[in-house]
C-alpha cells in the first residue's frame, strides 16, 4: 500500500523539477565517470582560478552521481548506533508508514544508509555527510520537501557538529593536501516546474578547529538543453563583439512561432533563447556544431563576471541579499564571437 500523502506536511522551500526533467543532462558515452581517480585540488585555490574540472569538458559535463563507497572511511557496522554516539539524530516520522520503494524515497524520513562516514575536515577523524532526500521537523511537525539535501557534520570532541546545510547532492569530491579539508561540487535541480539546474563548487574555510564551506563558483543550465558529446580540441576563450547577442538552449535559431504555446521550460515567447548578452561579455567555447543552414554554433560557458543584460533564469542570491555571479551554459552563433589571442 502506498503511503497516504495526508501525513506529510509539504513544505516547498526546496524542490526538484517535475518528472519531465528528472533525467540529469549527461555527456554521453564519451563522458568520464565521476569516480575515475579524483584529481588533487590545487594548492592555492582563489576566485580567479577555475575549478579543477573546467579544463576537461567530458568530466565537467558529466553529472553522474558520486560513488560513496570510494570515499567512505571507517564505516561502522551499525550506522544508526554510530549516529547516536555522535549525537546526530536523523529526521524521522513519529510512526512507521508503509511505502512503495518505487516512489524513490522513504516517507518515514532520513535513512541511516544516506549518512556517509568521510574525513572531509582532513584532521584524521571520520566526519559524517548526509546526502539524501529532504525532510524537516519544525513547529508544523514532520514533513517531506522536494529535492535532495546535504548536511555536513564535523566530528569534534566525539560529537557531530553541523557545519553545512544545503540543497542538492554531492556530485564530485577533490582531496586537499595532506591534513587539509576536501573541496566538492554539488548538482541541484529546480523546483515546481522551475527549468533551472545548477552545479556549485564549495571550498573549505577554517575557523579555529571548525571547517565550514563557502560557495566558490556556480554554473547554470536549463532543462532540455542540448548537451554536446564531442568537444573542441582545446577550450577557446572569446569576447562577444555585438550587442543583444543571444544564448540559446540548442544550436539553431528557434524563435517563438505564431499561435504555438511555449514549452514548459522556455522563456515566455522567446523560443530557445535563454539570455541576452551585450558587447564585451566573455565566455569559453567548449564544443562546435554546424546547423543545416551552414551556421556555426559554439557550446559555451558564459563568464559570470560579465552577466547577461536579460535572462530567463535569475542569478542566485545569498543570505545577505547579494547577487552571486554564475556562469551560464548554452549555444551561441560564433559569427560575432571574437577568440582571445
């Protein structure tokens, strides 16, 4: 018997996109897997240094899930018992509910198997990462929220201290230098017919013995966007040389057609247009394709430091109401894109 929806308090603070867009964009058979020997993080990462997978398009555009078994250390025989020892209490329902595993999550709340034992802080003590479905308990009771949830607990003095709470799922991890914390990348899908999906990179910030994480870089994509599987021999930096230049979701001119309703993921009546850039905007070409008219298209990552003049999807805002720069993926005609020398 499926669980009664009436028992759940549906809170919509963080959600996933609808079934039509559930499949994560993949880079095809040529894409490298996320588990293939994670590269070591550069010794001194700064805002001016690209994240470590930007240089490899096959890896960068691969959104396969992380294989936790390759990262977990000192896994306890009884995860529930170990969580209790650390003072970590999974969010659980007050009573057991029958459910269908095909629903994709357990409505009874956070499962012990979604708590992973990894020394992310680099201090030699095994910490805990929750990466699973999103549940809450507050003054309204127990509830299930759409989307996935990440919580990091650093083990300090034998107790788990929560140092991060964020939407999304951990998708890639990079080791730090010996004794240093890891950095990682997450992937997150939009909520409630929101067509956006995003990749975010996080880096550690120490405060005494505590390791917390801050967003280092973000990359924005859109549902149903065409993702290339063949790439340029080398990344190609460029500058936009024309005003009102359009970033599109597919390598073709597809403006709105009279009398037709836009697809759920489109920007009102603008067809496959995703954003409009001005002269001087910068980006990086990753792949190239020629359409049936002979027009050459580049699949690009537009630099968040030169944001669009207008866009279907707004840049994210942090807790201090500051707009966070975010790169945007899509297709541009290369006619007015000037390659860097």
